[in-house]
C-alpha cells in the first residue's frame, strides 16, 4: 500500500514538471491567414475521447472482475475456515460419544455396581485418563442411581445433594434410552455440553455415564481462527444464543431476531450449510457462510465486515486513476499532433486552391508545405533535413513510395497537370471550332439531298401496305383453326378433372386411416411409459426392502456381539452362569442364521433389481424405436396432405385453363374484327404518305435555320478562346501544343 502511494506521488511531481506552453499551437502555421473556424481542437478532443473510451471500458470491466474474484476468494475462505471449525466440533463430539460407549462396555462398571472393593478407584483413574487424554473433554461422570453408592467424577461438585441444578442434564439422561446430548450449560465458570447414556441392570437404570465437551477449548479455536482482514467465526445455539465469538462482549447475546438468523431458521431446505446475505452485517457485499451441527444443536457462522476490501479497493482505484491520467495525457498529445498535421494539410490545400481560383495553374504542392506544423517532432525532422532543403529548394521533395501525405500531394499535382493540359488543349482547339462550323454547312446541304430520297422511300411504304392487307386476311383464317383446337383442350381438361376428384377422395380415405394408426400408436406409447414408471416404482420398493434387510443384518450382528458378551459374563459367573451360557449360545446361533438369511434375501433382491433394470432398458430401447415409427407415420400424413394440396392446385389450374379457353373463344371474334380494321388502316396509310411528302419540304426550310445557328457557334468559339486565355499555364506546354500538326489537333477534338 505504501509503495503505491509513493509511486502516485512521483507521478504527480513529474506531471507538474511538464512545460505545457510548448504544446500551444504556433500562430505562424502555414502562413495562411485564417478568417474561419479551425477543426484542430474538435479533432483533438474527438481523438482523445476515442482513445480514452476503450481504456475506461477495459478498466471498468477489470475493476468489476477483480472485485468479483476478491469477493469469491473471501467467501471461499469463510467456507473453508467455518468448515474446519465444524469438522473440529464433529470430531470432538464423535470422540466423546465413542468414549461413553466404550466406557459403558467396560466391566469395571459392573464391579462398581456390585460394590467390589477398589472398583471405584479404578473407575476414577479411567475417568481421569479420559479427561486428560483429549483436550476437548473436560470432565467425566459416573452417577449411580441409589443412595448406597458414591458419585465417581473428575470434577468437584459443590453440593452433591443438589445435582439437578449443577448437572441440568441428569434427569433427562436417567430416563433416556441411549446416547443423549444436553444443551450448553455452565459449571465452575466454564461452558460445557454433556453427552450421556443410562446404564441398565436388567430393566432398571442403575446409573448414568456422562462426558463433558469442553466448550472453552472450542472458544479458543474460534478466537484463533481469522478470516481475511476483518472476518470472524461465531457459534450459536438453535435458540440464537452466542456461545463463541472473538468479540467476548457478544457471548451470551440472543440473535434470534437478527435477519440472518431468521433466514436460516425459516429455510425449508434439508441442507445443513450454505451462504446467505444480510444488509445489517456487511451491506450484502459478502455472503455469510453457515454450517449446522445438528447432533448438538449448534450453528457455526463465518462472516466478514462491510469494509473488508476497503484497502484493496482504494489501491485499485488509485492505480486506475493513474492509468487514466497517463492515457489522457498521451491521447491529448497524440491527438494534438495529429490534428496539427491535418490542419497543416488543409491550409496548404486552401492556399493552392486560392491560387487556382485566381487563374494560376503553375503552382504544385510540396511535402514541406503540407507538413508545416510547428511541433517538436516535425521541428526535429526539419532540422535534420534543413541542409538538403536549402541546397535544392526548387526540387520537388515528394517521394512516389512515401506515406499517405506524399501520395495526396502527388495525386493533387497529377490532377493539376491534367487540368492544365485540358486548358492548353481548349486554348489550342478553340480556333478550329470555326472551321468545324463550315464543315457543318456542307452537312446541311447533304441533308437536303437526303430528304428527297426519303420521298422515294415513302412510295415503297405504300406498296408494302397492300401486302400487309393480304397477310391480315390469312391471319383471320388461322384464328378459326385456333378456336377449334381450344374446344378440344376444354374436353380433355374436363376428363382430367373427373380423375383428379376420384384421386382426392381416395387420398382423403388414406389420410383418415393413417391418422387412426397414429392415434393408436400414441396410446400404445403412453401404455409403455406407464409400464416403465411402474417398474421404476417397484425398483424403489425393492431398494426400501434392501434397507430393511440391512437393518436386520445390523441387528443380527449386534445380537451376536451381545451373545458373545453374555457368554463371557456367564463364564465369569462359573457354575451359576452355565444355563445362561447355553441361552447365549442359542441366541448367537439364531443371530448367525438371521445374518445368513439376510444375505440370501439381499442376493434375491439384487437379482430382481438386475432383471427390472434390464426390463427398463428394453422398454427404453422399444420407446426409441417407437419414436422412429411415429416420425414415419407423421411423414406419411404429411406426404398425403401434400398430395391432397397438389391435387387441389391441379384442379384449380384446370379450372383456370377452362376459363382462359372461354375467354380466348370470346376474344377470337374481336381479333378477326380488329384485323379487318387493320386492313382499312393500311388504305389510310397510303393517303398519309402524301402528307409525309409535304413534311419533307418543311425539313428543307428547317435546314436553312440550321445554317444560321452554325454562324452563332463560331461566335461561341471565339468567346471560349478568350475565357481559356485567362488561365496562366507553363509556356513550355503551350509551345509543345503549338508544334503539333493540324491533323493531330483534329483527331484529338474528334
């Protein structure tokens, strides 16, 4: 963190050392006085924004992704450390339960119950060994039920006559049927949770055996567990009481009404762990991982504060601000230089266009005029090439293989060369336009002669008109033959319509039959699915039976163990326990038979399960084949429907053909009548040829007007020549043009 602050301070010092006055635009520029707005600053701002937007976008998404990763890492650490604490508690409870069970099977308890001398001392030693051998076990108890025996314990009870107050679990433990965990209680200033079980003598409870789980040790583990920078572990009872927390002021508080505790209390899920979010704890910035210990009624929470990542977030933001400032500075400098080059090129272009507007076509662009922007880069470049420019200032500095600026200048200069050549050509050719006018006069005379030839052509048109009349009569006869052919077509189409109707009826019957097959097949598929579901239910019932058989097997094992213990005890009893030993042996034999029967049942169940699995697989294969059959039936239905649609279209087309034939018959008479009209029109065309002859005379008069317009063209040519002479061109090009012969000029004009 200190290193980042130091780097940030160095960057601010270096920024303050920059001489920003060097970046101000030069007033000299290209030497062109501007009375208009410049695009330099808009371009600079636009390019800066364009370069800055991707950087800001990348930083924004990087910030989001970094924050997400850090949050996930903190939540993963919550889960890991919380799970470690829960694992420690589970191991401690398992060890306590195992200790109680093993101690309950110890024969020393029978000796204590029988009042054998020294038995209580041995039991006390074993209890001391238990409490000192496990750091999570504080004390162990053997509390007999009766007034003639003493309590054996590793703890010092203040008032043995009032055990129910010091040991609140004693009453419920003496009436239970097995292992039982108590609620947390306090004894001798320390928090404990007791695991106990009753000891039976026949049908009566003769004592209670218990072990205290030392919760003070667990509190130390919780205090030592660190989550990230601000996180901690807290342990609650099912009632919301804080049992352990690094903040000792919270121990004993009731958090049952807190939102996060209400959330896990109201959850209907069977899961004993998960992540929840609470606005009061950390503003829902981080999840609260919880894991329950249902065996002893505890819930362990791992949580961090709202400002867990404040230092990391501050460092990231400062780093991003540094990057943004550096990007803005670089983008502004680069954009300013780029805009300067653009405005320099624009000013040079405006200068040369101004000279062209004044009629000067001799000037050309040069690279040093285009890039005339006073910035450090260009000034250094100019300084390096100063000697070469001064040595040959008249030489063109454009490189045909140079960059885009060179290419722009070369293309512009070539355009100006072409424009100058065009003006030179106009100046040279304007004097020949008058000669062309004389040629046009001759063409007008030729046009008059051609007009007389047109009159002769009109006579030929009249002869062709009579031939047209004869062809019209022949066409009328052919129309009658066409009418007869159309009648035959109508009869054939009617026959086709009858066949199409029969085909549509048969196809409709086929569609109905296929639909019935499809419906029956779907019902069969439904029946197969029901059969498969029923087989799966039977398989589930078999699995339940298997669970029952496993329970019977466990009972048989325990019965066998009990019979073994009974045999041992009978052996100790000597002659008095011989009958009991026979009973124990019979019980062991029955237990072995029960275990063997359970194994046989399990083998049968496995066989039934395998067969039911094969049947389900076979039904699934049949179901897959059925799907293919269903698709084929659907394709057949679609094909039949397509055939019906095509037949309907065919019938519609035949109806259209019949209607069209009727229309043709109706129009036949009209066509014959029109052909007769055409013949009459041909006669009228003959009369029209006389009118065309009269129009030819009018054309001759028009040609005289055309001749007068040619004279006006000569005047326009003179005006064009004067206009072209206003442009200033290279004298060398003008002399080259004058040296060309007249034939070349005429050819160029054409």
